[in-house]
C-alpha cells in the first residue's frame, strides 16, 4: 500500500490560529496513487501537475472575504470557483441542525458552525458536490485542503468521507488544534454522475463541543485524470 506524505512549511493563518510548528500529514493511499500535489501545483483548473493529474475543481478559499453565505456555488459565486471544461458545476453546502450559522471570520476563511456527535445527531458537516458535464466521464483521484477552527479543537476533528460509498468510510481524520493541510486519495468511480466530498465534525481528539470551523488560507483542490487525447 502506498502513502502520501505532505511536509508543510510553517506559516501563520490569516486572522485565524497561528501555527505552533510544521505539520506533517501522512495519509494512506488505498489506490496506490503515490506522490502528492502541492498547493497550486496543477497550475489552475484543467492544468496538468507533475503527478500527471489535472485540476477538476478549485474552490478559491484564498479569495473569500469571510462574509459569503453558507451555501455557495459556481453559479452564484463564479469568481470563487475554477472548473475544468468537463465539469458543469460545483457547490459547497453545509448542515448543522442545532445551529445553522455561518460566521464572518475574516479573509480566506469558510467557517460555518459544526457540532459533532455527541452532542448532536447527526453531526454537522460541510459538503462539496461536483457535477460533471453530460457525457463527460470524470474520476477524482485526490483532494487537497487546509482546515482549522475559530477556537482550536472545537470540534476537535473533521472526518473526510465521499459519496463513493454513501459516506460510510472515513478517508482521513484531521485535527483542528491548528491550521493543517493534507492531500487525500479519492479514487471515485469513472462516470458523469455528480459526486461529493463531506467533512464531518468529530470528537476524535477530545469531546469539546462544536464551533465555527472549516477551511482557511488555501484553496480546496480536487484533481483527476487528464482527458483522453
């Protein structure tokens, strides 16, 4: 089994939580992808990176001012999305039954309120849905993102899952004690049906309740295979 190892340079989050040191994230690769894609490595949606993959979707977290609504899409906020020509649309939504609140935490943040289970059932989550154009089969291979929380460890973790198996399998668990970046293998089934990634609030590093958390500083990048020549 291969693995992805991301070595991230120490930086400071923009108005969020200062890093306490460099973060190394190791994510098992069940599909044997091997290698990682650094932030922006694919050169823009549709560009080819050194790993042979192309950007399918880029959500421009780095361009957000923090006041965006909780649900945004390539139709409502086209400037915040870059799509490969084979992608028809992309949308970010969130669900948190106990508190549907999306705070304004400043530039380069997307921080809705997320509550884990317990105390809330079901747990709150952020979802990125990607819709390929009709007749354009797409398979996502990996997703890169940076997470943090307004208050460190509230909630203490975010679990990444995908619609590939109806969100049953945890692809990666990332702690929210500081800003962290990781690249995770996705390996969705080739096809032109919509697919989604879901980041679910968890208690994996302590039951500290919920809070505003999600993405910060860097863009969310979903990569896949280049189109056939």
